[in-house]
C-alpha cells in the first residue's frame, strides 16, 4: 500500500465532496475519533454523518502540509479552509491502516 498516494486520494475525495468515494477509504467498522467535536464516530454510517456535517456542511477544503508515514500508521498535518468561524485552521490526523483501508483515525484541530 502506498500510503502517500492513498492520503492524496483521500484528501481529493473529501475536497470534491464525493461521499461514496470518501467512505470507501474506511473499513466498514472504522473508528474516527475527533476530540475537537467531542465525539467518536463508529462505522461508515457515523463517519458519513461526520463528513456531511463538518466537511460538506462547512464547504471545507483540506490542504496537506506534512505527512509522516511509519509502517501501517501515518501522521498528517493539514490546513482546513471553509465557512466555519475561523475560516482557516490547522489540523492533524493520526491514521492506522489495515487491509489497505483506514481502520482508525484521530482528528484534531490546532488552536493557536
């Protein structure tokens, strides 16, 4: 699995608001933990709710800043731009991959 390419494609799916394509990057029982919204999303149905609310709902565009890959994990630093209050804010994602898909990811906003 080429994680660098995978992440690039995952960001592209998110930025195009292609929900079906975006969800295909996750295992069916994947877990997305986002402490900045105070919730853990379990499975594709809940991850779709997260995507609909925080990406499509705020017209969020994600730009990769840095990516560190180690084995089956990756740490991604990004900048989010959208119609949310800050209009632009940094963030991170910490991924664990299994069978060529996202098994778990923790998302965090970076507050100055």
